[in-house]
């Protein structure tokens, strides 16, 4: 089953987000914004191979074959075996990859994975790295001397729409959306209060209470999302 914006919007209506406060168009815009934050906790995990070009060290994501690619977790190749082909299943079994993006946001796990990658690089003789903390181009080390050598990469990729969000993660994603919606409602109340010229003490207390409620709820839902996303089940591997 592939999720759509309509599925997400229906779930948010069931949570009590009224169309009178945020219509479907507003919710669709919030979904797009929320995907950016969702990617940091629940990115896709993919693996693939691409071929080297003689004397070319730097490769863009387009050249690696996936424009949605983000962070390379493993890059393995051998400059000593011409045209080598990686057995992906065997490589994954050897690496013991946990397969859950939550692991890769833990400093301790990241260090463990780095040690394993370094050991594999020593075994095969080739590795790769990204200079940009947000991903970017991949630099192969050493510079390939031959064309057609296969480079294996395991990496995270970004969701560009809700179509790649797992249906079983609907609740997690809606927690994040509820945080965004609550922040939007608090802002709308604050703007409306500014536009009122004559404010009674009772009005100010009521509106201040409503604004504080939505701000607190937004914070609570964001923390709930982070807790669930960090401990969630592994996403399906997409090769």
C-alpha cells in the first residue's frame, strides 16, 4: 500500500484537526514542510552499485544513480580487482547492517559503523567519503585508475513525498504533523489577538491560555514523534 496526502489528511481529521482551522490545502503544505524533519529521523535506507570512471575521484548522486541520495554509510570497492562485482546480500550479511535509520543518528552507533567500514575498506583496499555534513558528492579513495570497477554503497535517501513513508509509520508521521499544526494554530491565535483593539482581562486570559495550550501540545507531540521515530521498527530495504 502506498500512502497519499489524502490518507494523511484523513488521519489528521480523525485526530481532531478541523478543516475550519486548517483546510486541506494548508495541511498539504504542512505535510511538505514536515517531510524535511521526518527525513532526519526516518530516512530511507538503500543500497546500490555504480561503476568507476578512470581517473575520476568525485561522483555526484546523479552519477551514482539516485538523485534522492543523502548520506553514504558504507562505500566499498577494490582498486585491485578489475570490474569487480559485489554480492549485495553477502556484503550486507558481512557488515551486519542493522537496517534501521534510527541507529545512524546515535553517536555511539555511528562510531561503531565507522569502525566496521574502516575494517572493510582495509580488506578491499578502496573506500569513499563525503566532505559535506549534509551529504553531497562522494570522493573515492584512492582515485580509480580503471573504468568499470563496481562501487558498492549503502546510504540514506530522502522522502520526497509521503508515497515512500511506510503505512505502519502513519502514526509516527501524524505525531509530527500534529506538532506542526499545533504551532500553526498557536500562531493564528496570537495574530488574531494582536488585531483586537480592545481587550478585556477575561479575553486576554482566555486567549493566552489557548495559545499556551497549543504551544505546549506542539512541544509534547514533537517529543513524542522523536521518541517513536528513534525506537521505531526498521524500514524496508530498498535496493
